[in-house]
C-alpha cells in the first residue's frame, strides 16, 4: 500500500476556543492543521502552505470570511482550493451568500465533532 500524506487544512477563525476545538478534532483525525486568527493572516497562510481545503469562519474582524474567500477565488495560486464556510448563521440566505462567494459547503457552528472530520475528508477527497 502506498504511503499517503495527511490532508492539509487551513482554519481561519478569530475565536480562540473554536480554533482550538477544530484544530484538536482535525489533528486527532489525522489532518495536518494550520490556524490563523484573521482573514489577512489566513490568506497569507493559505498561499504559503497551499492546503487541500480551507475552513473559513464567516464573521471575522476587518475583512470577513466571504471577502477572504473571494480573494482566494480571484488568485490563480489559490483559486482551486476548496473553501468550507463555518458560521453560526444557519438561514438559507446566509448559506446562499457563502456559496455565491465561492465556498463549496456551509457548516453551522457549533460543529459536530464526530461528523466534522468526515465532512472535511469528503471535500478533500482522495488526497495522496
Ligand atoms: Mn468569528
């Protein structure tokens, strides 16, 4: 069997406890996890580590997660990286706004710690 590298994840989340929870859950599931506390740091981190997926909190100080997602989509270096929006908002129009900004999926907070790694893995797909 060939050795596979762990899927690489960038989490952009300004709430330290939420960031720690997602990092712990995903690292425990075997992901390589990188965290950033605001959009600008998240964009720089994404360009540097080129993750397989970005988990983007929508409500961030200064630049919000949707604007950051549009910036990733607009940059050829990061345009192909799927972005999962993570937000406390659960209304249909919020989900529509996330998808319109270029997110592949919308996840509501609080995350389901059992389902979350599976969901991220589904988006990453067959990373080798
Ligand atoms: Mn937030």
